[in-house]
C-alpha cells in the first residue's frame, strides 16, 4: 500500500475561513444581502411613482428618503443577532474587527444601492440625502443592537422617524438639522455631521460589545 500523499491538492478549510463562515451563517448574512439588493429596485419604483403624482412638489420623494433607510437598517440590525453566542465567547481571536467590517460593508452596500435608486442634486432630496439617512439609520440601529438586542434594534430608529413626522417636518437648517436630520435636504452639513456621529458611535459600540445577548441563557 502506497504511503499517504501529503502533497494532495485536496485541502481543508483554514480555521480563519471556518470562523468567518460560521460568523456569516450565525448572522444570517445571505438573507440580509438579499433584502438589501431587493430594496434598491423597490425604492426606485416608489420614488418614480411619487414623482408621477399631479403635484409632486420638492419633497415628493421625502417619504422614500426616510422610510427606505429605516427598512434596510432594520434588515441589517436584525441580522446582527447571533444564533451561536458561544462562538463569540470562546473564539481565540477577538471578534470586534469582524463585527466592524460586517457593519461597514453592509452599510456601504445599502447606501450605494439606495443612492443610485434616487439620483438627485445635494440640494434636493436625492442621492446625498439617501446616503446620509442610511448612515444615520444604521448607526442608531447598531446602538440599539448593542444596548437592547438585535431583534428590537430597529425600534429606536422607527420611534425617531415617527416622532419627526408627528412633530412636523422641520425646515432646512437651524436646530432641525440636528434633531430632524432625516428629513433635511442632502446639502445640510449639520444633518450630515449628526448622521456620521450616530454611525460612528453605533459602529464602535457594536464592534466592541456585539449585540446584546437575548434569551434565557444569555449573559453579558
């Protein structure tokens, strides 16, 4: 019998690749990607439909500019739930780089797809406002995942969006550019700074802590 050929082209997966695969599966990454890709044509169709109304006005696409980021952020946030919390606690290498890259890549994909779906100048409710709203919405959702759990991470952003609409759509500029950043035109710098700050805070907290464990056996 011939000895075992150690130079066989058949190779097993490296521990790093195995860990990354387990991480992606535990966060339902394929499902999240499918939702993000499907959201782009749906957003484009809704935006075009609003523009075909008899009197669209300058804010005709504003509902899409506000709701679409909330929906994609919810998809990203729910996907941050870990179905195998033991994987994070027993890993040899720290998970924060993977969590950070996970959130950054999904946010970049969502912002790019939705921005293309609603082209427009920065002064209008177009691509710039959409990209900003995706950043802010994902940031708030990531904060929610770290503080209250991934399954309800969409709730804070939904509450904020509802409050902004019930309080009345703020005029561009002023203090409204901060507290009502999601309904501001794309050129408002204060709204951009607010959204970027929320995204940075949410990304850092989630990367360092992960999603809050849920269930009877959860522990932090």
